[in-house]
C-alpha cells in the first residue's frame, strides 16, 4: 500500500475551526506515540529513513512542508499545508520531509513506541529489505 491523504473532520466556526483525529477511525491504527517537528532551519531535511513495522500519520498543524514517499521503485511528493488533512504512511516506505516553511509545525502520530531496531537508515539496505519481502 502506498501513502495516502486522509481528510479529517472539520467544524467551521466564526470563532475558529476545529479538527480532530481518532485512532482506528480516521487513521487505520492505534496511536502509541506522538511527536512533533518544529524550528526546522531553512533548507534542512528531516526523515530519510523507513520503518519495518511503524505506521505514521503526519499533519501540518502550522505552515507547510513536503513529504517525499519512496516505495523503492517510484517516488511521490505530498505537500502538507492544512491542519484538516494528513498523510498516512504505511510501514515499509522510505520517507523524507523537506521544504519546511518558517514556523511550520509537523505533528506525527505513530503506531508503535520508539524502537531503534525498526528503523532503516541506509537507502541501499532499504532496497534490499523491499526486495526480500
């Protein structure tokens, strides 16, 4: 399965809009960990790895950034710039985040607790992992 954009509920109100995420409802996994990426200097790239088991859901709570998804054969770029949708990233895909705008805030919901053994940091190792599946 490739990554996909998932629209979230959006309640519009003159006082300000509200959106939310429910595990196993809006996203296809139970949330085990939440982290956020912020204060990224101009031109920096985050990510550049894959996960063997971890699934993620990435939302641009503020500002904008691009997520480049690579399945080992093709790449696709998703531009995230609204807080009422996010990008679902299944396990087994290489992902990189780039083009962060000033004051951007990326929220990442994860299906697993942190486990350094789940990460694949070398692209050639990722390609070997994909070929063995």
